C-alpha cells in the first residue's frame, strides 16, 4: 500500500490508486485531474470520477490510516451535481416506500 500525507498533498493521491484511474465498464482511462472531491475530513476523501466515453461514474471513499491508503468504490449513474444534491438528503424509510407504492396503485 502507498501512504500519503494530506498535509503535503491537498488533493487525494489519485495516481496511486490504479482502479480509480480506469473506468470499470469500458476500461477507458479517466482524466483523473477532473475527478472531484465531494467531501474531505482529516485524511479521508469522498471522490467522484466520471467516464466521458460511457458516462458512468465512480464514487470512491479513500481513507489514509496507519496501514496506508484503503479505498472502496461504487459505480453510480449520478453526476457530481446529483451527488452534491443528495449527499445530505434524508434517508428513504420503509414507510416512504410503502406510501409511494400505495400512491402508485390506488
Ligand atoms: Zn467508461
């Protein structure tokens, strides 16, 4: 694993995380300089990367700890703006789901 010091690097070390630099669907190399940090807390980053070829996106959590950098990613179809819009939205409850179902099938 690679270590980084967030005090030295203001941006997450995208170049050190190979899976984040290649689109998981079409294998096109991301322009990682266009990846955007959605949230940052201490040595943790929530990052959005977008593939211009197939238009899929990856939302990744990068955490620096004593063991190095750990990361986990999720393929999404949300744009960066969508993620910003929904990141602090209220969670959908089971009651919300049932209410929507009942409204649809009245
Ligand atoms: Zn792609």
